[in-house]
C-alpha cells in the first residue's frame, strides 16, 4: 500500500510539473501530457474483460474529417455530429458530411478545431471552436456565428477560445470564453462575463446542473462551483485544495436522481454530498477515469462508461462496482482501438454509446451486434484446422465452458475472465487432438467425437475413457465426426464411413448399425457429418441421397426423400408440432408425421441461401438453419424468417463446423479460432425506426435550399431534380430501405437503398414527394416525410399558349367559313348571269376554280394541326405559317388570270409542305426550273395545285414506294409528271379538274394542253407557258 502511495505522489508531482510546463502551451498539448501520465500511472487490475460488448468503428476511411474526436452531440433530426481537430462531421449511419472553416464564407464554422458541441432547448446545435462559437440552423442548413467581445478588451479583433456550452434549465448557456466564464442568453444572445479566480490553460468542461449551479472543471487541475445568484465561485477540488492522495478532477456529470458525479485521475469517481457540501470518494478500485457518461437503469444504480482504465475505455457497474475493460484484440475488428477516450454520448432513443477517441469514433450498439464474440488464444502454427467444433457448459461451475477445436484439443474456458486452459494429447488431457463434435450426458459427463471412436470425460474428476469403434472402422483413417446421446443414455455417433455406431456406456460395447437404401441395398460409403434423434428415439442421419432414419426398437431404417437425381440431405430436427425439418442442398423440406412433404423453405420464400449445413431447435420452438451463407431463424407459427450475418457479429457465414443449442438454451455457432454464443430469446429484432431528413435538393447548375413548409419551384428548362434523403439509422444501416411515391405522378411506392431520388421531365403542376423508411427488421419510420414542389411548364406547354393556338385555329376556321360563304354567293351570281354570255359563263367558272377550296384538305390540315400542337410546338408553328400562305395566295390571286411561274411555285411549295406533314415521307415534289423560266413565263393560277391534287387522289403511296411529282420545262411548255401507281381501289374520277385546266387555257391561248400516259409508265401533263 505504501508503494502505491509513493507511486501516486510521484504521478501527482509529475502532473504538477506538466501543468507548469503547459502554461504557455496550446490547448491540444494536454492530450499528449495526459497520455504520458496514463501510460506511467494508469495501470490497475481489471475485474473482467469486455465480454460480449462489440464496438463498431468510424474513421477517416469512412469519411470522418479527422480521427481525433473530442466532442459528440446529436441534433433534433437524429444526426450524430463529431467535433475533431480538423473540422466538423455529420453522420447519418451511411455517409459522413464534413464542414470546415471557409475564410470567405461567414456561414461556415469559425475554426476547424472543435472544442465542444451542445444542443439547446430550441434544437440548435452550438459549435465551440478555438476561434469563436456558432450555432447550426437545421431549417436553413447554415451556421450563424456569434460575435462576442470581452468587456476588458472590446476592441479585440481575433476571435476567442470557447469551451463547450452547457445550457441550464432556464435556457441560459454557460461556457468558458478564454479565461472568463460567459453567460449567454439563448433567446437574445446577450452575454455577460465573470472572471475565473484561478489561472489555468488546461482543457475545460462547463456543466450546468438541475439545481441551477454551474460547475467548471479544468481537467486534471481545478473544479469550481459558480453560484448564478451571488455570482461567486467556490473552489471544490483540485491542486489548490488537496483532497486525497491525487486530487485531479477530470469530468463532471449528473444522474437522474440529481447526484453530481466527478471522475478522478486516480480514485475513479467522487460524488457530491449535498449536506456536507463536499465531494466524497466512491469506494471502488483505483484507476484513471477521464470523461464519462452515466447509463441509467430502472431500479439500479447507473452504469458508467468512462475513458481511462488500462486501455483507454472501461465500463463500471456502479451497483456492484464490477468493471469491464476493453483491451485491443488484433484479430477482432469489433474491439477497442486502445487509445484515449475524449468524448462520450448515449443516444436516449436507441441506447447506442458513441465514443470519441484519438483514433476515430467507436460505438456500442445494443441493437446491432447481437452475438457474443469469443476469440481463442493464438495458436503458434496457425493451423488451417483451427476451427471450433463444439461448446458445452460445465455441469457444476456456472462460468466454466468446454470448447473443442479441430486438431487442437479441448479448452476449459472461464467466461467471466475470458481465460483458457488447454487439454491436449501432449498433456494427456484427451485421447486425440482431433475433436469434431461435443455434447453432454444427463450425468454431466462430456462426450466428444474424436479419432477412431468417442471419448467420455468427467470434468469433476478429470477422468476420461475412450471407446474404440469396432473393426473394421478403427483404423488410422477412421474418424468419428458427430455424436448424440439418447434418452436412455446410449451414445450414437457417425463417421467418415457413412455408418452409425452405437456405444453402450455401461457395458462399454460398441456395434455398427448397418443402413440400407430404399431398395434394400447397403448404403454406400459417405461422410456422415451430423445425426439427431427424433421424439420416438429414432436416429436420423443425412446422406448423399435423402434422409436415413434408424429405429433401434426394430433394428430397421427408413429412407426418406430419396430420388433420382440424388438429393443431398445434411441434417434433420423434429419440431414441437411433430413436423420433421430436413436440411438439404435445395432448402429445408418440411414433412408431416406421415412423412409427406408439406412445403419447402427456399430462397423463394425467405431464405438467403438454400444450401443447408445444419439445423437446431431452441426452447421457444424456433428452427435455426445454418447455411453456406448465413444463419436463419424460422418461426413455425408465424412463418417469419430472420437472417443473421457478420453484421450481427457472426465470425463466419459459411457455417460448416460446430452448431448447437446448448443444454442451458444458448446458441453456439462455430468460427475460425473463434466462436459465437447467444441466448436465442435475446436475438430480438431492431425495434427502433429510422428517422428521415432532407439533406439537399440538387438541380443541375443550381444548388437549391429547401425550407420546410415552403414549396420548391422548378423553372422552365430545369428538367432534372434530385432529392438527397437521409434515412438516419445506425443499426445495420446497410439494411435500411427508403420507400417513396410522388403524388401527382404515380400511385405506387418504390423502394431503394440509395439516398438519392431523381425525377426528370415532369409536366407542369404541383407535386408532393412522400418518403418513408424501414429498418432491416421491417420497422417503419414514424410518419412520412413530405416535400412539396411546383414545376413551372415551358411557354409552349402553358394553358395560355394552347389557348392562343386554339384561337388562331378558330380564326382560320371562321375565315375559311366566311370565304366559303362568299364563294357560294358568287356561284349563285354566276349562275344568274350564265345565260347572258357563254364566254362570261366560262370566265365565272374560271374564277370559281381559282377560289374553290377542297374542304377535305382543309379539315385534314386542321386535324394535323391539332395533333401537332400537343406534340411539337415548333412544327405546329411552321404548319400554321404554310397553311396561312396557301390560303392567302388563293385570296390574293382570285382576280388574276395569269401569275408568274415563281409566284405559282412559292404557293405550290407551301401546299407541298402541308402534304408532306400529312403523308410524312410518302410524298415528294421535285422542281427543276431555271431562273429564266421562273421570271419570263406565266401560267394560270392554281394550275399546279390541281395537278398535284389529282396525282395524290389517284395514286397510291407508301414509305417504300413514295409518290414523286416532277415539274420541269421543255421548250415553251411546263411538264408535270408522276409515275403511275394506281390505288388498289381506284377513286371515282369525274375528270373535272383536268377539263377545267384545258378550258381555261383555251381562253388564254391557242396552244392546247396535252395529257396522257407515256411509254415508260408515267402520267404526263404539258402546260403551255405564256
């Protein structure tokens, strides 16, 4: 004891020297000093190891801004925030988002060295740094800096150092600002300052308790209490007021009963005695405790998670003072990283413990890693057969277990201390190191399958007996691979010969059970990996073709599920409902009591893998299915299937080795130089739902900030929008699924495991994106995230543009109707005067022809236009333009007898454009006329239109065989021709069109119009050029 006191005094002296040395050092020099002290004087005996507590890890490799994590907080949306020495990190379970100081951005954090993170009553996250303080507004996704100037130096330009901010019950924040205690009004942001009565530059913690007091801890030096009414400080513990051999106060917290706890560099914990107004040491073992949190438990004292101990982290049960240390295990990725702990936080909703260390973030998730993980001692030669084949609890000592390992022997494992003792062939502890299976009889004796037989071991006396297999199965090549004990005490074992051996432990006699196939022939040699007994005492053994079931009462066997091609069966169990479950290479066959197949469990109805290795049944009647890719639990009553993998703590997923429900009800699962153990009733699903948050809305070339309650507006041309949704969940987040639906677009829900949801080319209108999420066990998020937004359509898709098009179309129709009425009126006038002069009659007919409009062509054009308006706005505009040109030409030339060839061609090109739109690529007009012909000659108006119309009317056309009309000039005639392509059903021809052309030119010239078929299959019309 005196030696220990001397050591403590030396450490205190060294600490005092370090304090003086650090007076001019930076704040982050202290981790180095305290780490040195920790290595020198922090060693204390550990009461137990980390047991089955597994730690997940988060480092810069997963996106953390820096591995030195000094502060942790959780905001109201559920995000976890980590303050490091190089930036701030936000984590949602899947991805990290890093925030750093940007010199030209006033909405960034003031500095990259984070000294504290705190949430206030309004849900704002306060970020303390070495050069200022700010808060994060989750609505605007922006940081707002707080400009603070100390009263003794209001002109100071550089920003101040801030510790963590602690908010009291009235919403007042308290923090260390440089060397002064700052009071911050959370509503008005007004500040006041109080001078600290002692000099220090060490790491500081400020804590406001439920009674309105403010505690200021200078880590390893001083603990002060500040009275908010009298504005006075009281020195409670520290170097200036020794209280015990090592008065080094470290951290302070308050439990749910209002008790103040203070950790210490040597005495672990002190509590504050309200009556005596002083701190009293909690009687526990000596050791280092730095930062800590208290995990409350109903009806019990809390559990303290603390930095310090022998490995930088420990867990102390404040009820019985049992300590759990977390040593680093090189072979276990779920072990502690053996570095100092600087921050601790417990999620009140999920119970996850977050741990900030020098080497990244660790977290203990009570809902995540479900299986206990045990590593065996290292074997020097690292044999590939170092696989655990069996586990069995000791019948007398509660924390003692027996572990069998291939080619190694038998271990005695003490669960509480995680210590091992080996019994092998060298120390004559076992007959052979090759142990392939392990079980226990009703008397508490261990039985294991081994080389050339089975062995019985009495753990109470240490006596053992080896039972040799009968000849010829007792050679050097014979191995017993599985073992089972019947209710009458007989031992049944299977070997690599494909047979069953019966061992009578009373007489010591053994015999070979000869098995037959369904046709009476002996079963061929095969490796028998597992045997089981059914409820009637029959021995079941899998084979290369079906299940063999031996009845000792009749000395006969059945052969189930045999077929051609063969069906490999590996294992079988009987359920409490009398059903037989047979594991095969095609899944689990479920048979009734008459051995008829009821159904199969395969990948089609819930299994992740259907290559079944072994089967077990627990006390709750659930069937456990070990496959070549993970472990499954099947609940016969509900039909539910749960899946367990490495994410749940399993060492391996191809479960080839040992697998058994132990006599105490625990489930044992094999691993390489390791094994898993768990209570099946505690392997519950994750009941905590994911929480939803909108990270961002991404639009190409624009970064949009969405404010809850306000709709997002997509402008014309913004055809793509992506929603970045966070499903905040930390328990096996890779199993979390987003489900979303866009109201106004689709009615079905879509599922994805990505965090990005993208939509393209949405029609104009109002939409609402609905998002929900579920965890890997099917628990849905509370409520649905709703994101309203509006899409502004382009002008050609707006209602007013479509209305304008309709007005234009209506105007054209009205104009044409008026014009047709005028035509009818003129026709009646021409008829009245037709008897006066024949020549006048012909002239009137000519005027009629010039002005007559084909109503079918008009209505077809309008129909095409109506379709184009909805599909191609640009083309609809061109169509309207050419249609207008056509009818404007008709109106303008109604009083003309002759027009120039150029003028007529401009009209026929517009008319041809309308035909091409109507018939697409089935019609073409080819004009080959020189400028001389175009300018020097004239023809009667609408001549070419009538000829083209006749060609369209009387000829067939298609994409493969288009109708081509050619216009050329020969001497002083205009030649219009087309290939003869008669329609299958010829149109009735009145001949009026061509006759009218002939009659019109008879009035204009003496030269005749020629028309007819040519020798090369064309129809040709020659019009005199005038």
